[in-house]
């Protein structure tokens, strides 16, 4: 194992770009391999959640250090994204059921719980089918080839000339790449959590916030005092947008599965969903305000500057 790679792949100030990239890739890959058996056993949703997170972090690391890396064909971003979507569908259904079970169903009268039985049956069916596809993916040639090629690359890594440069010398560029384009996405100005176009913009923004957070997390140990507060803010933003997305998915599932209007059949559930969505939206607006001003955007982009 690389001297730089531990469970969190903490980077040294005096390592090279090659050393940093290798350490981060090794840490993510090791966790993916370790989680596979638990995910396929499907006894607990947490291993799948962890696999999805580490897969995203692997993809983010490969993109972040791409100018320094000469990677095998299987690690091409488009192919990695395809595998990530298989992980995502099953996990999204797990999150949907958890939110229903833990946050919504305890607030409902018995009559509405009975009316929801067809929805639960459909969600179980969709989850079973999604997991079958996920299982085929994790046992399939494309995924196993990705793991094998990256493990082979770690034994005999190939780099561009940039990789020999000190990581510290390229910190500004690496940090700038994390946040570039983040503050100009239309989701920051979405007018409501109900409009279809606004929801698509918010979903795109959530994905971009995740990429920024994973990239900054890779570099946190180089400048923790300045990076850690931004990681905390981006995590709060990501969680709020995730809550909005979950509530929208539940609403869409109700519209899709019920023969009558959800407001007529499930008034208590619809009222709870509307109340929670309103609360989350207000919290999102409060958090997002810090990056909708010129001053807030300027503070974010000063991350790419060398500390005073």
C-alpha cells in the first residue's frame, strides 16, 4: 500500500501530484472491493450507500487529476458514469422507502396507511428489479474490468509530465477546478420547488455540489482551516437539495401509482409532504443566499489563492 494512502487518504504537503492521485485512487478502490460482498448479500442498505459514495469519489478523483494521469480505457468517465447509474437506482429506492417509513408513515392515520399498500408493493417490485440489475452489473465484465485495470494501473501507473510536479504547486488549479462553474448554474435562481424546469435545475445543481465537495475533500488536509467550512456548507446544501428530491420522488410515485388524486385519497400524507417541502425550501433559500451574492462568490473563489 502507498505510504500516502490510509482509510481517508490524507495527503502530505510535500507529495507530488502523482503520489496524491495514486493514494486517493488506491483508497477509493480498496473500499469498493471491500464493500462488494456486503452489497451483493443485500442484508443492510448501508454498504450500498457507502459503495455509491466511494464510487462517486473515485470518479471525482479521476476527473480532478485527469491532467496528470494516463488511465486505462475502462476508467473513461462515460463508462464509469454508466456503472454509477446502476448503483444509484437501487440506492434511491432504498432512500425513498426509508423516508416513508421513518418520517412520513408515523404521522398518518390508519386509513391512509391501508391505502398506501399498493404503492409499497410497487416499490418493493421496483427495488427487486433494480437490485437484480445492480447485481448483474457488479458481477459483470464491465465493472470487473474497471477494477482489474485500475488495480493493474496502481501496480504500474502511467502519468503525464505534470504528475512529477509538487502537489502544493498545483493546489490553486486543483481547487479552482472543484468550484469552477458552480455558482453560475441556474439552480441557484430556481423560483420554487414545484416547477418541473426548476426541479431539473436543482437536481443538476445538487450533482455539481457533490462534485465540488468530493474534490475539496480530497484536498482538505492541505489547507483544513479554509476548506473545512466550505465542505460543511456544501454538505448542508446537498442534504437540503436531497430532501427536496426525495419528496418530489414520493409525490411523483403517488401520482403514478394511484388511480385517483393523491389529495383526495391521502390528504394527511399530501399535507405532510407539502409542509416538509416548504420547510426544506426555506432552509435551502437561507443557505443558498450566501452564494448568490458577489461577496459570497468571491469568498468561494479565493480558495484557489495561496493562503496569506
